[in-house]
C-alpha cells in the first residue's frame, strides 16, 4: 500500500498541530500554576496580618524582571500609596514594598505603615 503525497502531508500537518497544542498547553499550565501558587502565598500573608478588610484594591501582576507574580495593593487608609507584595521563590517568604504616587519607593515606616522593616 502506498500512501499518496497528499495524505502524507495531511498526517504530518496533524502531528505538527498536536505537538503544538501539547507544548502550548504545557507552557500555559506552568505559568498558571506559578500564578496560583504565588497568589495563595500572598493571600495567606495578607490574612495572617489581618489586612483583608483594610485593602481597597488588589491586582496580581507578572513581573518580567523577576519572572514571578506580585500583588499590587492599595489600602483604604493610604490610598496615595501602593504596595507591592512579592514572593521570594527560594524561601516562599513574602516581602512588602511601598511606593508613592510618583512611583518612588517609601522606606520610612511613618509614611507607609505596612512595609517590612
């Protein structure tokens, strides 16, 4: 039995599509799981410190420089500042940094009371 040239290309095309879908799905699941893990760690940090009721706005964003997900948080009582909660990947420790409206980091705890020491 000989396979015609048309049928041969059809099989090759189907194999390429199947491999592309498999590779794409694997990459998607990697980033989805990474986001889910970081979100869970940050959410547990927020609940351990009783910040849930104090948060006005929270967004999970991907930081391409670190290759990790961070939470950008605005608190109700400090709406002029925003905080960035990020996870140290090797230890799963959450750190908080504060920034003012001009995107300058705040290191003075009297101006941003939710930052780490």
